[in-house]
C-alpha cells in the first residue's frame, strides 16, 4: 500500500497536494515506432547483432545500453550518433491515451517529467506527440546515475520543492519503478500490464484513469493488486 496519505472515494484513490513525477516514454508518449528504427540504423554501424525490440532493457539510459555494447571508450561518440537519430525519428512518436489531458490540467509547479532519455530526445518526442512540455524535466544527462538508481527521482522531487515521500510517481518500466522505490516515493503507479513486474502500488492501463481537480489527484483503483 502507498506511504502517501490518501482516501478511497468513488472507486478511486485520492491524494491531496501531492507532487507528481511522470516518466516520459511509455507513460506520456509511445515512442516505440520512433526508437526502433533509430536503434536499428545505429546498430548497423555499431552493434549488428543488437535488436532493439528483443534486446533493449527499457527504462535504462541509452548511454548505458550503448556503453555495454561498444565499450566505454567509444560510448560518447556512439551515443551522440544515436541521439541524433532518435531526434530525427521523433516525428513518429504518439501520445499515450490521456497524457495530454492530465498534464495539461496540472499547475506548472505541481509536476515534472523524469526520463532516462536525453533532454533533446524527450523534448522532441513530447512535441511530436502534442503533449504539453513540463517546466521541470529531469533527463539522462542531469544525473550521475540513471534508473534503477534513485538519483533521477530524488532530483525530480527536489526540483519540485518536495520530499520524495510527498510524490506520486507514474512509471511503466521495472528499472523506473525500482528507481522510484529507492528514492522513497510516496506511491508508485504502474502504467501498463508490463509494469506489474516492478511491484508498483497500483497498475492502471493508461492516464485516462487519472484526474486532477482543485489540488486533488484521483486515480481509478480498478486493477489494484494486493
């Protein structure tokens, strides 16, 4: 059960005056159609046996995946090439259902995006999906250690002026959920069935199950796991 105080009302968990931290890919945007061809083109030059859909560990920083494939010495140049390809392919990114509505309803100081993508890639994907951009964006290059380490969500909470215990995290990947847990997040909500592997407090299909009104976050509890 979540550590963050809440009430159960009208079939939902309701949180008052919480900070909201959203992962980007798989939570706000569906970037699979953008990432896969970018990685495929990159792999032809750097790692021909790598298949993004088969081999990528989602939720990890691309620089760490690249370093594991090409070695630390070649990683900077190889990552820069990949980032350029991902920015070019970002036009194929689409919105995760409900994302634009919910973040568009939030006050700017109430939410942040905490992503393993590089800043330029995340921004390009949000724009392509027509999801409002956050005032606060924690990206891959902003932390020394990426997910599943706690650094990204610790920084996201700090930039909101909150403690992690005061924050609700929305995540779709196991490394991301582990990062939020390690940071001490008050509640972790998994997006999509695959997120259940990270043992979040609640699993919902997408952000259509989330509403915000007058400082109260309401999350449909259908599908909550014991």
